[in-house]
């Protein structure tokens, strides 16, 4: 073939390709085809640019929230409004990441299930996924994980307060002036358990563990009542509301991984923690155990190694060993490590107080009931062990 004919053929192919592509809708615009609409104008949404490929096929371009380093955790969440009772295809192309989360689906935005595997086709290089939607006349949501927004946390916290065992206050505001709430129990106690959650927006499995863990602490069992009589509990359920609302992969609105800002305290969210700790210390109270709830690819506790003994000694190993015989369908590891990594919450808390400081990591796709039931056991065994300590 001559060069002229080759160029002509290439031009025809390119023109045909362009002609086959429909309109493009930017983030915030409803993406419309003949068979469905895709909406991203709600808290927790991330859809990206939407290009119509056919009446029943769209391509989404999913980018992280900023140009800084962000680990491989692409979040997506959208509402799909069918116009016909036929299946359609949604292809997500990831820029700066690979497919990580199995798509979840909900018909009410509250109750979620994993989308059927047959409806999910991951691209060969992992940088895209094509989802075949169910045949439905009613709207539904598709997301990387369950959508747990600040509004849902607010409703949950009110139930904790209604139990009579917790008080809720506003610790301060995020960069975008969203309230960051603090739950407090037994504010007169000198010895304190401190919990934080949701520093990273997509880490919903860890959030589910946090909720179940805290509910157990606030329960009406003899163990929980005895524990609360002796110990104070400080809990920040959601440290990064801006990131959650914006559907961020990792950061707050300051382009920062909050779990690398403990110590530098350059962001308003972590500055609130710094100020809280200073008030605790000034009040002659003592944080005795610290837990930070996260998600990763497996169930694991990141702890201190034997080069960094804590007070009380061997507390973490004893706690996890005590829980193990009571837990079913939840395999987990204890991974001790050093404390040199700058800005990580558990390292900061250990270096400041010398206490057991753990990152409680839950697998992205760990079965949800197993997360809840195991978190309840971990909470019970933690209470038992803390009650045995003299903390002199």
C-alpha cells in the first residue's frame, strides 16, 4: 500500500471513530444517553468525565483529587437512573491508579451488596473496568464501597448519645468548614482510650469496624458499664469529612494524607487532634491505648515491634491472642514494625506516650458481618485487658 493510501485509510478510521463517539459531560453534569442517566451531584460521588460511546455504553475517566502522591485506591460512586429496562455498560478508566474495589450496588443508598462477578470485567492491565448494569426501572447506586457520608455518621452519633453513655461535641472544623465531631464518655476519668477513624475517605471497611467497635464500648453489658465507670473514651469517628464528601481517593482538601501529618500538624484536621491531646495532658489525664481504623487489602494490625516496648508491656500481643479463639471467619495478622515513619498516627502516639498504639486495618472486601462480629470481640477483649491493668 502506498503512503498516500495508508494515510487516507487511517484518516477514515479516525473519522469513523470520532463519529461513533457521542457527547462528553464533565463532572457535575448529568451524563445522558438514550438508555440511562448517570448522576454525580451528591456527597461521596466521584464519576469523572463521562463520554457517551453508544446508547447503552459510556466511558468514565476517573482521576484522583490532586496531583500529589496518592496511593492506588481509586474511589468511584454514581447514581444510575435507567430510562429503559435494559442492561447498559459503564467503563471506568483510571488515571493514576488500578481497579481495586469490587463494585457495590444499592437501590436505596443505605443497604449495599457486592455486584455480581459476571457483571464486572477488569481490563487486562487493571487500569479499567467495565460494569454491566442490571435491568431495572428504578434508580440505583454503584460505588467502590458503601457510601458512608457525614450525614450518616451524624445520625449514628445521635443514636450513641441517645443511649445515655456518650456525649457529642464539635471538636472543630475541617478545611472546608465541615464539623468534626468528638464523642466523649466519662470525661472525669483519668485513664483514657482514644479512637480515630476515616482519615482516608475510601476506607469504608475500617469504618464499619469502627462503628461496631464503638457500639460495643457503649453497650449495656456488665463489662461495658464497668469499663466506662473506670475509663474515659475519646472518639473521632470521621477526621476527613471534606475528602469523604468530595469522593477523594486519599487526601483532604489541602492535598495532604492526614495520616502523614501527625507531628507536623499542618492541616486543620490534625491540628484539632494536637489541641485535643494538649488539653488531655493539661488536665492530668492519661491516654492509655490508641487505635486508628483503616482499610487495606487484608485484615492486619500494625503494631510496635520488640525494639519499642510499650506500657503496659506485651499488651497488644496479649489482647490479640485473647481475641483469637473467639473469632470465626476473620483471619488477621499482627504485623509489628518500627516507629520511624514520620506523620503516621500510631507512631506519633507511641513516641509521645509510649503506649500501645495500633493501626486497625480491615480488608477491603472482608465480609461485612465478619467485620462487625470480630470488632465486637476485639472491643470486649480490649475492655477486659484494660480493666486488669493498674496503670500506675
